[in-house]
C-alpha cells in the first residue's frame, strides 16, 4: 500500500500503514475461518478430516465420577456411552477392567480418529457399531470415555463442533471412575447389561403398578428418552425409597419433606420474596401435562451439565431465572428422586453445596394434596402420557415438625 504524506508527520504515515495492514490480515483470517466451518458442516474434503475446532469457551461438561455413575444408572436419561480409546492389537487380550464389564454392551467403541467420519454419517454407520441401535440425535446425552480424559475431551470438542448439544466427559477419565464403579450386574436375556442397584423411583410409581407402566412405555432405546426394561422383579430400594442407594448414599439431611417446603413457601409469601430457589428438573412435557410446584423454576436434568458452565447472563436468557449463587439454598425435585439426585450431584460438583432433594418429588407432593402438581405414572418421552392420578384431599401440614426440620438443616438461620 502506498501512502503519499503531504504535510503530515512520519508517525501518521506509519500508523495509517499499520491500520491498513491489520485490516487485510483480519479479513484473510475471517475468510479462512468461514471456509473451515463450511467444510466441517458439509463434510467436504477428506472423509475423515476433523472439523475446525475454535478455541473458545468450553461447550461440553465434565462429570465427576459419582455423577457419571448416577447417569449410567439413570432410567430417565439414557446416555450414549462412546469409548474413544484406541483399538487394541488383535493379539492382545481383551481389557479386563471392571468398568468395561460393568458397561458391557452399552459401550459404543469409536476411536477418536474415526469419530468425525462416523458422526457425519451416523445414520449409515452407527447401527453397525452399536448392535443395531439407532443413531443419536443432536439432543442426545453423549458421554465420551477414555482412560485419562484427554482423548475424550478431544472427542467432545469434535462432537460439539458438529452440532451435538449435550456432550460430556468424566473428570479424570475412566481411571478416576473405576474405583467408584458399582458391583457388576448380570446381563439380561436380551444381552444388555442390567442396571446397578435399586430400580428408580422415577421409573415406577409403585411396586404394584410397575408392570403396567412398563407395558405402556415399551422398550425405548433413544438416548434422550426414558427406558423401561420390562422386568417383573420388584424394585429394590433403601428404607427411604431412594434411587441409587448403591452410588449416591444420600443421607436424610439431603432431603426436604413436603411439609417443610410448604412452610418455606408460606414464609416467602409473607416476606414478599422466596427464601429458596425451587427447581423442577423434569422434562418439558411432564411439567406441561401434570403441573408444577407453584413458584418453581424449570431446568431439565439433561440440560444441567451444560447450564452450570454458562455465565449468569447466558443462564438467565436460556432458562428465565437467575443462576443460583454458590451459597444459595436450592431445592430440586423430579417425579420421584432419580433425576433430582443426579442434578444435586452436578450442583455440588459445581460448588453449590446447599442443595436439597424434595422427598418423593411430585409423587409425594401430589399424594399430599399439593394441587398445583399432580401425581402420575412414569412414561417415556414421546410415548402416550398416562392419566393423572386421582387428586387427594390436602393433607394437614405438621408445622412444628417442618419448622424443626428447617432449623436442623440450616435452611432457616
């Protein structure tokens, strides 16, 4: 670029030259990035080429080992588990680790070098890799697994760059998750590994109607849907009826009774501001069809890992309530307790330690005559919704016991 300096200083001429040069560099960089994004989206060029991964804010979640096992045991959120470790030599012995035995047929093995190609052509290639299972949608919950999370993080970056919205890795990889693996369970007659521990309260309304709920829902294998295994075995639960007794080990101090939450609502109404943040972690269809606890916010459990990565302003725009502060008291609820227990672990891993799970969820709230949120049987996303259970006369609130509970759990200071 030639600049004629008429009556100006040399410094002005140099500055103008630098500005012109900077504009040219920025334009060239912008064009290169646009071309890379276009190639990644359309799959142009070499079939196995990796998409352009822009180094910006991390778009995938890191699950603690405890949260990972809670998710694996979940019957409400069926994650897709992708093992991206390199393929072993044919002559080598098969891996003999408890994690591989525990996850069994649920693992889909795709080396990270092949991942971009498989995801671009997932409708064609996925069934052969996943024992005939359909390919995951862009909204599926996918957890990438590797020994120490480096390869898994690379895989999660590739998947998010291709449009997958709910990707996660284990913090510390399988090496960190293995010591916390629940005992192995025998395989079902269908060849799928059975779920560890008690059957979820989110899965069944009660032991007596478990078979009916399974028959209505069918066997749903989509990663973003609930799955029911159709077994007639009665659910094994702890004394409180909690899901995941073998992995979560929640104490009574982690739960909040229906009466205590009613009392908190009354105190908040009297003061003109809620004393706690109550969050519904059920799906959108459940909340719309069967109601919700008055004043509760909505954050589906599938969105929690990604939501906790968001800055407060993005969180507010996405979910229409303020992101809780680390010192805020949060009460989580689902249909029973499974998803709320999982969400509580995610909140705790993000540094929010003052989280409680509503005991028995909306099932307990509805049985107590809550009115605004009714009880209902579990059903899979996309399946015909069951009729709501009969509304009962509101049960009286034991105010003395509820206040003592709130004081004991430091909810009222």
